[in-house]
């Protein structure tokens, strides 16, 4: 489970690369509320996996502004692995559709 310390480290990392935190975080209380929300959102990840998601995010083209928790969660290794696991199923569905409906081939110009 990702701890509050890890979430604080993620926030510090995002700020260190030049991303400004949300303007709504005007008081320490608001920041603590955000840390609590992020801790709940990242509850199923380990500290290492949460930091890995942060590192993946900051090296991606998505790294332009402060991410909501869901955007960062999409960069978690376990999320990316589930997409890979799903790829075989999607390929199988595509091949089944081709067998059933055929491959569309446009007419060749003479």
C-alpha cells in the first residue's frame, strides 16, 4: 500500500520537474486533504510501484501539468501489464471477425 510519505515524495518529484501544484491547494490543510485522497487512490499499489508510475509519467509526453491520480495510475507497471495481457484477447477477436466477415479489400484501379 502506498504510504502518505510516498505520496509526498511523488508531489515533491512533480514539483521538482517544474510542474506547479493545483492552485486550489492554498493552505496546508488542502494539501493534506489531497495527500489523503491520493493515498486512497494509490492504496492498491506498493510504494515502489507508485514511484515507478511517477517516474514513468515524468518521462512521458503527458507530463505537462499536474496529473489527477487516475492519469498517474495509468503509468503504473501493473496497469500497463494488464493492457498487454488484454492484447492477445483483442487480437483473437480481430482474427475471429476477419474469419467471419472477411478482410475488406478496396477495388484495385485498372
